[in-house]
C-alpha cells in the first residue's frame, strides 16, 4: 500500500479531467487545489456565468482552465464524458 505522501506527489504530467456541472463551490475548490498541487488539470463543463461568479467568490482564477458552456446539467454530463 502506498503512503499518502506518495499518492499526493505531483505528477510529471498531470492528468486532464473533465468536470461536469462545474458550477459548484466545493467542486471548484477541490479541482483548483488538485491543480495547484500538480495532480490534475481540468476542463470545466457547465454554466460559465455561474462558474465565473463562484470562482470570483472563492478567489479562484479560471485562466488555467478550459471552459465549456452547457447550461443543462444532463447535457453537461454527456459533454464531459
């Protein structure tokens, strides 16, 4: 079994993940932490105005992310897959 430190070590090439319905504060906070730790990059799929507002409230820059507009939650899930 690997130690927590081994799991949390930044990758040489972080994975890119698609995040469906990204207009959620805990989700944005978690993905931003993962990006800053060097664990993952993200494509944020959801309602961009809502994502932007939440990111501003959390003081998260969206510059490192690719944003994909999809207001419908079901369609956002389909798009992210």
